[in-house]
C-alpha cells in the first residue's frame, strides 16, 4: 500500500477511523435513474449498503441524500 491507503490503514489502526458494515438497504424503483427515462433494469432489486457521504476534492457534496454542492465544481473525466 502506498499514499492514501497507508494513511487510511494507519488511522484505522489508531482508532481514529472506525470501519463499519453498511446496514442501510434500498430497493430500486422505476424512477431511480438520473435520466428521466421511466425505466430501470434494477427495478425491484434490493441492495444492502448505500453511500452516506460523497466527497469532491475533500468537500462533502452529498450527505444523507441531501445535495450540498454548488455548480461549477469538478469536471468531466
């Protein structure tokens, strides 16, 4: 491991970051895709584990389903 992975492993060993088992389950619906297509091939499937936090350049952008970001950040890759 190098860089970030080493840093994260050290924080876990030191007890500053506690890994956890994702417990939230979500069942996909027909309207859950980003595009408004009215169809989802995963409609009815239940997944266990869901992101609680999305970061962009170290700053929270989505937390607990709420959008915290502003336009103009990030870029297409």
